[in-house]
């Protein structure tokens, strides 16, 4: 839509009386531009001429509608930032000549993922052509919205008077911001002012933002932490670099105010917050809004300078580019953003603060508006918001899952099995407690009865297949079916291969109970599950299956066999309503590990915590539950088998076989050495 040029001379006359103002804005429909245009149009008797590409007029129409102004006040000027004189027609140039008081240049590429040629052409050549247009139409003043990125990776405090001192400009984004600012300083023939906003985030009151950028790259990572860890778990982070963050409404307010002040031509203003946040601090602030685990301890960057070289090399080998890029892609983080996690620069904003003094315009503390940013991102910008909306529908509670259901738990008189049986009985399940010893079964039944639960005990040696057949026959006669089977009973043997050459029965015994016994239960119960319309089988496996733990070849092999069967069977039986869950348990404080006295001094989880994992499996019915360390171990064995083998071999040599494994020979000491304790903490939950 063309504007009425006959109004311009009259407005120009009023302008000299201090009333009317005409503005030209590039990037008017961009994020900062939309808010700035709104501020400019609040001034009495003003007009904004906005550069808009053909085909994008709808964006300006939407802005007019949001601001409640018509086309005579927010006027479209057709053009393109990438064309000569921005592609503005000769007629428009003539009409605008001498009429523009303030020319605001905001159009640029603010995208770390854009290629270098595109950034150079738009940010540098676009600025050159913008300057030429501003001079051509004799604009009164040129306002260039740059960025703190123009300082590059300067190590220290960058002031508003500094420019040539910028360092570390090898990145295309940093370089083009610096060079476009240089053009304004060196080539502008009209009065100019430069503004360097910090990392701009959403509106401090509404959280409104148009894209994921800057600190928002951390949001997905924190969301995933929230999904897998309870928010009470304290995390260890690093201080990292500096993040200076400001909301868009502050930037727009500051731009509007400073642009209209006298005596600031040829000056630069840092539109920054008074303080920057370290990477660790900003993650902690975001985590607070997300109700995710908080970073309780932040390690200083310099600590990593004293890490031995061989350790750093090992970490590098464990994170090849392929794996790193895949992880970043999963978190929606562009690899190019990684260099800014250690951003070294602070910014002095003395001149901007002085210009804003007494106005009430100041960047608020991030803590005061982070909740608005998080809520808006989660509802509007999270790429998985559609799927998560479905996922976030309330899951059934444990009582809703098991009330009136028949749940069989093997190995139910001690450790994980007993803790699980008690929880399930309390939740309303009819629990079938299975174990060998009648006396212990009676003890468990008594405890369940004290809780007001319902249970029935069956004595069975799961390693005896005939005994299993008899058990299932009796259970089906008593209850007709089993809804949930928890295959918990198991045997563990911790013995090096070199000490088992004459102990083939170790492998036979573990396979008999951990694989054949569990498999017999599944096969015998499956027909009634299918007939009943579905069922759920939960197999208690081990983290050792994922990490290939040394000294546990017999135990891990038997659990791995059950895992392999489960993967095949689940593919066949999914349409029958049969669900399988494998839980790769970390080291648990149970009687099974008691013979290895050194385990008294290494990190383990309690039977109650393990029972919580089983209850979680019943509620969510996932394919697998495993610790992050276990999953990482499996990935590392696939990606970097030699490096991972070396790490596991180091652990093997650091520890020794138990006294029980060596018979009467000297075995595992009762006290743990400092290096053993450190290694155990680093690989928490893995069997050594």
C-alpha cells in the first residue's frame, strides 16, 4: 500500500515545532523491531516507514493489527536488505527525501547456524547499502543496532568506547557484527549512534520470543534432565563463560529513549544488564523455573587446567564428533554454539546507564522473569511440544495400575523383591511372593498383612524347572492368571575368568536361575496373559549387561541372554497386549553382594530405591529403564570399544577378587583405597 505523500510537508513543518517525527526502520517486523516500532508509534503524531519485502506485507499487517494503527502511520516501503539501496524504488526515495528524522537499522542475520557467505552478504553489504540509502534520502540521524558480538571474544571488560580492541573474530557471526559496525563508524556521512544489545531474550512480562537462540539452547537440555531426574537431586556443573542477558522490552525502551536524547552522536551504548551470569548460574536459574535438578556445585574453569593430559585425551576420545553432534542434535543445540559456552567477555554500560538515569528503564534481574521465559518456550517454542503435550497427560498412579491385579514377584523375601512386594501390596495389588524358604515367606506375608495388603506365598526354587511348572499350575488354579510378572530372583557370581577355568558350574548355575528359570516362568504364564488380553513382564537385569563389567562374565552372560529373548519376544507379542520392560539395575545393597566386603564402601542404591524403579516400570511400561551411566557405557562400547575396554580393564586391575571367589586365598580387603573410592564414585553403580 502506498502512502499519502501530500501529508509529508505538513508533518515536516510540525516536526520543527517539536511534535511530528518520521522514522525509517529496517527489520521492523523482526523481534526487536516489532517492539521498537511500538515504542516509536506511542509518540505523538509520528510515522514509521518500514522496509518490507514483496510477499511479506502480511507481517506488517499483523504488526499494525497488534499495535492498533493504520497504514497511514505504519507505512510499507517495498525493498530488500540484500539489494542495492535496499531495492527501494526511485519514487519512494524521492518521496522520502529530507523527511526522515531517524533511520533505524535493525535488519541482519542473528543466527549462529547461517553460513558465512550469507552472514557476510546480509550483515556487511546490507549495512553498506542501508547507509547509502540513509544518505541518499538525507536522513537526520542513523541508528545502527549492532551487538555485543562486535567485541568478539575479548578477554576482560569491553567498554562502550572500545572497538578496535576486539579479538577472536574468526567466527563469521562475530566478524560480520564487528565489520558492519566498522562501516558505520568509518563511512557514515550523517550523524550516527551505535547500540550493542546483550543476548536478547523474551519479554519480561509475557515471555514472548520468536525463536530459540542464546540461552534458549540450554532449555531442551534442562528439560531432558527434568524428565529423567527428580528435582531434589543436586548436580555438579561448571562455571563456564559469561552470559549477559536482557529482555526485549528493555532493549526497545532503551533504544527509543537514547535515540531521542541530544548530544550523543558518534557514541556507542551497551544495552546490557549490570551483571553477567556464568554458565552454571544461568543453568541453575533456568532449572529453578523448570523445576529440574539444580546445580548445587559449580566447578571453576581453571580446575580443568590441572587435569592430566592423558585424562583430557581420554575424554576427547570418548566424545567423537559423530557422537557429540548426535547429542547436540537431540538437544536442538547447533554445534557452532558450543564455543560460546566459555564466552570470556564482560561489558561496561556506564554511558547507557547515564543516558537512562531517572527514566526507570533498566534491565531486570534474570531471576525476576525467567519463569515467563520458560513457560512461553515450553508452550510455543519447544519443538517437541506436541508430543510432550500427549506425554504430559497424567499417567495412572501405581494404585490405579495394580489395584485388583495379580502381581508375581520372585525372590520376594529379601532385598529388591521384598521391598517391591511391600510397595505393591500397599498399592492394592494381590501380590504372589515367590521364594525358596517357607520361614522367610511367612515373615514377608506378616509384614504385608501389617500394611493391610493382600498376598499369598508360594515356595519355589526357580532354578528347578519342574518346581516352576508346579508353581504355575498352582497359581493358575488359585487365581486364573497373572497380570504382572517381576522376574527378580537371581544369582550373582563375582569371579575373574582366570579363576574360573575349573568352575564351569558357575556358568551353569547362573544360566539355570537367571535365564532358564526366568524364561520358564514367562513361557508358562504367557498363554494365560494372551487369553486375558495382555500382561506385563518386568525382567531385572544388570547395568553390567550395558557396561560389560569385568569379573561378572557368568552373571552378565545369563542376564544378557534374558535381555536378548525379551527383545525378540516383545516384537512378536506386542499386538497381543504383552509388554516387556528390562531394568538394568545398578549396584544395589542386597544380601547378594554381601560376600564382597569392598562393596560396603562403594556407591550403591538401596533396595527401596530399586523397588521404586520397578514401580515406575509398572506405571510407565517403558521398554527399558537404565541409568544414564549404563546407557553411556553401552554407547561407548559401540562407538569407541578400544578406549572403553581400557577403562574397564583399569577398573579390573584396580580391584581384586573377593575372598569368597578365591576360596581361602587372600582376596578383597575390607577397607577401600582412596583411588578405588574415587573410581567407584566416577562410575557409580557399576560392578567391579
